[in-house]
C-alpha cells in the first residue's frame, strides 16, 4: 500500500476533505487584499503645489506642463508686494509648502506626501513588501520542514493579523515599511503550508481541481478588495479591515491536521496513526481507521521514508546536468512571470480608467485565462502553454508603448489581455514545475524557483522609476523579459501524460 491507498481506506474524498479544503481556501480570499492592497492605499490623486502662506489674496496661478496641465511639482516663486506672474513667465521653485490633493480619500501618499521627489518611496514600499515574501519563503520554508506545516500555518496567520493591524497604526513611513515586510513574510508561510496540506489530504484526481479552486478564491479576493476599497476610502481602516480576519483564521487552523508524511518522516508514528483514525471517524469510517496499526503504517510508507533519507540540496539543482538545465529555464520563466505580472497588476492607476472598476476587470480576466490555460495544458501540453502565455504577455506589454495615452479603452484592453496571459503563466508554472522535479528534490526545486518570481515582483516596482527619463523604458524592460522567459520555457521537456518522477534517475531517463 502507498499513502494514497491508506487515504482511500480512511476516506479520500469525504466530509473531512471538503471541510479541510474550505478551511484552507477561506484565507486565500484575503491574500489578494494584502498582495494588491497598495493599489488603493498608495493611490496618487491629482495634486498641485500649496501656495506660500504669505501669498496675496486672489487666484493662485500655477505653471503649466508641456501637455497644458498644471504642474504637479513646481510653482512660481512668490515675491511679496508684487503681482502674481502669468502662466507663461516667472521663475519656478519646488513645492516648499506641501501639496493640495484633489481627492476625498486618504492614502499613504497624501499622508506622507509621497509625490514628486518622494514618489520613489511609494515604489520602494511595495518592493519592501515583496522582499518580505522572498525572505519569508526562505525562513518559513525551512522552519516548516523542522517544526511541521500546521504550526507554521497558524503562526503565519497570526503574524499577518498582527503585522497587518500594526500597519494600520503606523506613525511613520519607516514603521509602515517594517510592518509590510512582516506581512510579506507571513504570506509566504501561508502559501507554502497551504499547498502542501492541500496536496497531502486529497486524492490525486482532486489535486488539480482543488488547486484551481484556490486560484479562483484568489481571483474572487480581487473583487472583494475593490468593494472594500470603494466602501472604505480611509487607508488605515481599510488596512485594518483586511487584517483582523486572520486572527479568526489562526483559531480555525487548529482543526486542520498535520501532514501525515511529515509526521512519519519525523518519527511521530503514534500521532500520525491518531490523526488518520480521527479523519476516518469524521468520514464515517471509524472501523476502517481502527484496523490501522503503527506497524502497518511504517511498512506501507517505507518507500517515502527511504526516499527521504536520500538528501538533496539546492546545490544539486546545478550539480546534476539535467536538473541544471531545467532549473535555469524554469528560473527565467518564474522571474519573468512575477516581474511582468506585478508591473501590470500594480500599475492599474496609470490607465486613466476608474480605479475600482479596472481592478474588477483585472481580477475578472483571471477566470477565463485560468480555464483556457487548464484546457491548453491538458490537450496541447505544458511546454507550449507556458511558452505561449509568456510570449503573448511580452507582446502585449511592448504594444502599450505604441498605443497613445488618450486611447484609454484600447490601452486598458491590451493591459488586461497581458495580465490574463500572466495569470495563465502562473497557473501553468506551479503544476509544470512540480511535474518536472523528482520527488527527492521536488520541494527544494519548487521553493528555489518560487524565489525567482519573488525577486521579479520585488524589482518590478523599482523598474518603474526608470520611466522618469523616458516613459517607454519600463515597458521595454518588462516586455523583453517576458519574451526571454517564454523562450527559455520552450527548451523544457514535456510532462503531459508522463508519470511523476521519483528519483533523479527517472528524470535523466526521459
């Protein structure tokens, strides 16, 4: 017997599995809130310089930019006892007395004046959050192997609740960044533990369905975020609203059982047996659960135990030629996907359309894109699906360079298409990477490649700063990287209808 056979004995798809998947899926509804929250909490409203306090009464004239709009970062120098200059003459100076914002909503931009020369700090805040996701993947992934998936999941829920709530009470931008960094760390812990605990407790045929359901929960979360942001315009209250529910999720997580494979590999056979019997009782198979014995459990999972004794590390991803080839191609594909995805997902306010409506459209495109991706992976294969989604995304991003700024509907349509392709790329990458790496090094391989997408998402906001020299430069960088990632994916082996490899030799025999 294998673990799948044991799971079948205690109930592979009964009431326990439905409740288990539901408890894991509910927190994912809120993960989009934190990943994309800064779209709303750091929105930049229209603004202009505040007039000097000693300015005489009457209309305050602002210099005009080349497009005929009032300058956002400059004002005319005001000299006492002189008339105000007209809109074509007079020396200018920076906004020495702050800014006036044409918006009723309150964001971190309006609170800490993250505009003009300080606008880089807004992008840096998002990069710090993404850096937290990167660091969290490294630290919490290691702790998960040492202390178990369930404790790390509960801790991550608590950390997100505490750091997210702490963000709402930040008194300065530096404290805000620290809290957001910790929130990013916690999201990695939630993601890693959720994926493993989902795969562990559902049958093989259900894994793709449950994984897709989790993806759609994230999509629904984007709709929820738009509604919450519209209803709660004050950024601190919005931040608090999306963070407090995770205190409840941390309590609910105590019901979620630990990974049986982790318990067995850690030598905790007694606890593993009790957990299986509890699941059997919940599924109405108490008698079948009572028939299980510790000796039978050790015997049936002997293969898992023996595979675990073969130690492979991150260095083996590059030491073994076939693994090195796959890792280099996958790393580029993961980096390109995260890099290009967050360039579009976090840039919705640049398209001039209603921010709340556009976020709903950006979230809605995930529904057909993920469905089309699943169909393509099933019939055309993983490799062509992965390459095509990244190629099309790269073309869409580069096409934005040639669409005039005043053609807002067309620009939005192109951006939404590109974002849909990148959502499909993410959907394919998780499955494709899991199928390419053998069991003995699968978690290390997936974790290593996932770091590259975090690196890409961390660098994406910083690349936007290059647009201060030429507006088209960021799109060239984003688009070219996506095309490069699609090219790299084309050199990967196909896994459609192939059995999952268990050893390095299995991969080398492909």
